[in-house]
């Protein structure tokens, strides 16, 4: 297998673990799980028999998220009290490893968020790049247009060009090979930027990183989020920038 002009040895993924952290997402969780079910169905319908496990991590949930999740019996549910998304993602990956009986070195770990909706071809895209030699796949997200003012949505798109090789990092659309995930110590126990820190660890480990504009994930663009420093805070910061204010004048 050649990657960026070099011969590399690639472990073909033997399985996929989809890990989804959630905190009080009962209003949006059904759409997330329905979309993941559709993505699994399209993968199987396309003749790909790679086993897929979906692990939902209910972290400090005080709402009806568990009742919503119960409608998808194929989804493995983990309950945690961390209050930090990095720890929640890591807990979901450990649970997937426990289900496999051993640490899944050849498992492809795909991550998204409970307030996000993956496209039907999402898993096909993840496995395509995994089989092409990626150790880490960085995808794009699109804000839900019904959540924010149209002017703010235009400013966001002006900052996020949908091209291959982009420089964005979104935990809501990411994939990582199990072997390198383990080698770099996994997601850090952080409340924010756990995805950015994992990417940095993998780059310093000389991992093969691909950034793609294929299969963008639709994500919540609410202005009041569940964690500090996340998408909601970023959007609120955009509201204060001159570019947005000038568009509204």
C-alpha cells in the first residue's frame, strides 16, 4: 500500500467502534442514533461485512437520554459521571475493547456527538480511508441551519472551506486506528479540546493523517452548549466579531 508516495503496511480494520458521548441530549439523540443506524445499514447493504459496534456514553445525564437510547437495543450504553468529554470518549472506547475481549488493535474507532447527524455514507467513507492507510481521519461538520441566524451561518461557512486537506478538527467527525490510539495514550481526560490534543499526539507520533471534505456531519449550532470551549462558545465569539456585525449593519 502506498501513502503519500511511500510504501506502508496497513492493518485492514477487522471491526468498527462508533463512540458517541452524550450529556442531556434527549431532544437530539434520536436523530443521532437513527442516522447511525442508517449508516450501518448502508455499509451492510453495500456488501461490507465489517462488524460495527455503536457505543453511547451517557455522561452525567439527568434527562431522558437513557429512555431514548433504549429504543435502539443494538446500541451499547455506558453510564459515566466524568463531566468531561475526553474522559467520556475514552470510556466508550474502553467499553468497546472490553466487548471485543482484547484491546482491538485493528479496530477503526469512529467518533461523533449525540447532537450530530452523520450522513448515510459516513461509515463507508471512514473505512475507505482506513483501508487506504490513514491512521487518523479528520472530517468536516456543517452547522444545523435552523439553530442560528442566517448571517452567522454565512460567516461560519466563510471560515470553513469544504476542501480535502483542510485544517479543522471536529470530534463529531473523526476516525482513528486502534493501534495508534493506544500507542499515543488515547483521548486525554479533558473537558475541552480533547480532539485537538489527540490529533497533536498522533501527528507527533508520525501518524498518517488525512483531512477530507467527504461525508460532512450535520451538528448542532445552538448558542448554549453542554461544555465550555465547544461549538456553542465558538459561535458566540463569531457574533462579536466585526465581520458579523458589519453584515448586520
